[in-house]
């Protein structure tokens, strides 16, 4: 009998239920062969739920069909040619799920690394470009310095000429 703590029947209880069901079926078959009318006996409700075994290694399914007061349990197996294809489909599905998981998990990391490499090339390009700009600025500064010296010389020459003209005009006005 079942205890309150353990809701699953033991293997001995299941074997006993199966034996009694087989004996009843054998008695009913013998009675049908001998031609003796037998009164249908009410089906005994099992004291515990029936536990079905695992799916067979070659594949298969268990069909449970209620026909009035009877329950028919049928086990149908899958053709052996289909099992390799089913395994391949399972492997393909698992592979695709793994690939999608890898893309979701590793995708952001790959983007982060690509951006870092891109930034490093931008920094290198900016460094090379800044060296060219520094050289151009240095050359421009030297050119401006040279031009300021020339402008200062021109203004000095202009002052000198105006001073000479002023002295010459004073000398010619004073000598007359």
C-alpha cells in the first residue's frame, strides 16, 4: 500500500497490478473460447497512478486511449530510418541555438574591440596629421618673422629718406 509520504507506487505494487490485470484478461479469453457467458466484471480502479516507462531507445511513443470503461495503452515505435535524421535535426537545432547565444553574448565584445582598434588608428592618424600641422605652423611662423623684419627695414629706409628730404629742404631754404 502507498504511504502518505511516498505518492509513487513501488515496483512490487505495480507488478501485482499487472499480474492481476493479466489474470483477468486470461480468464476472460478462456471463458470466451469455451463459449461460457460471463458477466462483465467492473474494472478495478488502480490504487495508484500507472507509471509509464521511458521512451524506447529506438524511439517511439505511448498512446493511451479511453474506450468507454476500458483504457488501451499502445506503444508505437518510430521507424529506425528516421532516428538518424531526428538526431541530426536535434544537433542542428542545438548548434543554431549555441550560435545565436554566442552572437548575443560575444557580439557586443567584438564591437567594443573593433571600436578600440578604430580609435587607435584614428589617434595614430591624428598624431601623424598633427606633426604635419606643426611643421606647417613652424614654417608659417618663420615666414611671418621674415616678413616683419623686411617691413621694419622698409619703414627704417622710409624714415631715413624723409629725414634727408627734410634736411635738404631746410638747407636750401636757409641758404637763400
